[in-house]
């Protein structure tokens, strides 16, 4: 078995964030490193991608795993690594009102959600747009003072390299407006500039009245604006931008085949740019289920150009691995991984102090045996509900000192985790000409 975690005290803030999130069935925003287990090859592959983005390149990965295999946790873990490597990150879940390509505001809605969640190493919970712009403006003003130049001229000179991109001129005008608001103390002008960068203006008239620019971030500019933001991140002193998009299965579920094709075309455009090196300092992570990828009627494989680009290496069979392609399949956890996970959870619950453990290793083995008898190997392959049951057990032991764990293990209720898309009639496909497949709908966490 793997050695016990090191006796390093865990801050109460991180401890509570991890335990409360996992008991609620969602991914914790802090303290991921305390519970992560398994998948070292996959993490190493994405660390390589992060390095490529930081060096001025691009990356695009499709993180594919069964329902409950831990895609959301994995994406969150990679995002935290990117933040530590000085990248900006944005993340969002796709939904019926948030898509990559649309004509009714759904793509702008996705962009706005991404920008609300923009994060830096010092502000990992999102909402960092103002700080990013302030950092850019601050460095430009410092350069202007050093050289005796006009600050706005320095700002526009730095942003001139964005002019080759779609929307680059208006982007530069908005940043210049922010600086003018900064210099004059006009908080409304600064707020309007940030609103524009976040994609929160819904009409060009409002944007022109507030900032003097003729364009807004609309459905047609979703990807172009992300490329601008990646370049701007570099100019502001960061090493690039990582875009994490989860719940891609919502595209698979679109009943309108034309809408699906339009979104798949957008994915193809992103993939082509990243593979050909046309994008700079920009990385994408897409999280989805095998059906989203492989289904020949509604998945990415239904789009011939994507199927050819996403085809897996035919030589990677019989235990041979290849993590260099765009598709990264997440293997299910093993029993050994799950045992280590239980030890990590016990360690977190004890605040990082081994002498405060509420259960011995024998109890962990007994818990695993009980779960196996109840629901089979599902308990460690898709263990979200199993984790919640284990944390419930620890909570009872913590609040009832002296309780004998041997009398509680057999009473632990463990249920098989199921995809809500299969049981919630509200998620049924409204198109009678299509069928509903097993999807990973709005799943927040499992390891």
C-alpha cells in the first residue's frame, strides 16, 4: 500500500472547503492537492501542454471519461497547476444557454461566464479581470514614467501587436478608456471598460455611448475574443490563458442537428488553430463522455473532419500508452487508488495530524469490503457516493467521541451512482428522431 500522507498541518480553511464540498458532491475549489490520487501520466501530459502554452504555443485536449470517472476534478486540478505556472485560467460548464456557437446570445453568455471566472494565482476563485487590466496599465505607466513618454501612447504601442487579430483595434480602445478612467478618477468609465471585456454589453449602441467603440463581444466573436485575451494576458505579465470547458455533453444533446454541426465546426476551428500553431499562449481543455466523442450520429465522430483528427493511435493497445494525441482518456481508479483516497480524506479530516485519525487502516479496508458487497466494483470506479458515505461516517465519529467504528461500518448506506440524464425526464431529448445516450450531465465531482 502507499505510504500515509506526510504529517503537515492542513489549514482549517482548506480542511473545511474539501470536506464540505465533497459531502455535497461537488469539486472543492481549494485543497485539491490533499486528496488527489492516481493518473500521474495524464497529469504529466497536461503539465507539458501548460509549458507549451507558456512558451508561446497552443494546446487543445479532450478529456474523456465515463460518468463519474472524475473529469471535473481532473480539470480543476490541471487548472490549479496552470495558475501556479503563472497562467490566467477561465472555466465554465456548457448548458442549454451557453454554447460555443449560436445566434441567440448563447455563445456570448458562455464567454461572459468564462470571463466572470477569470482567475490568477493570487485570485483563484475568479473575478480577476480588473486586477489583470490594472497590472497591464500599471506596468505601462511605469514604463512611461521611466522613459518620459505619454502613458496612453505606451499603452497603444503595446497593444498594437493585437491589431492583426479580429477586434484588436476596439480591444485597444477599451483598454485605453480604462486608463483614462484610472487617471481621471472616472469609476464609471473603468467599470464600463471591464464590462466590455467581460462581454456584458448586449447592444453596440450602449457600447458606443459608454466607450466610443463600435463593436461588442457577440456570438460571432467568441473564439476571436479568447485569442485576444490570451495575447493580452502575455502583455499583462502572465504566461498565457487556459480555457477549461466542462459538460461538453450538452452539445451532444442538442436536438437540432444544424446547431450541433455549428458547434462542432467551432471546435474544429479551435482544434485546427492549436494543431497548426496559429494560436499563441492559448490552451483548451474540453471535458466530455465517450458518447460525446464516439457516437457516430451525434458525437464528435459524426463530424468527419473531427473524427479524422481525433482518431486514437491504433498502436496504443495491449497496455501501450500514448498521451500525445488530442484525446486524453481518463482511466477509472483502481482499488489501490481508492484506498489511498480514503487515507487522504482521513488525513484531511484530522487537519493533517496522524494522532487525530478517527479510523485505523483496518477500518478503511472494512469500509471498502462493505461497499464492495453492496454495489460491487462501482464503489471505487465511480466513487462519488462512496466518498460521501465515508465522510458521513467520519462526521459521526468526530461528533460522538468514543463510538466504536466496528458497529457503524455495517450500517453505512452506499448507493450506486447514476447519471441524472437517465432518470430526469426534464433532460430527455425533445427530438423524436434522435435517441438519448448515457451522458455525464452536470456532474460536479467524482474521483
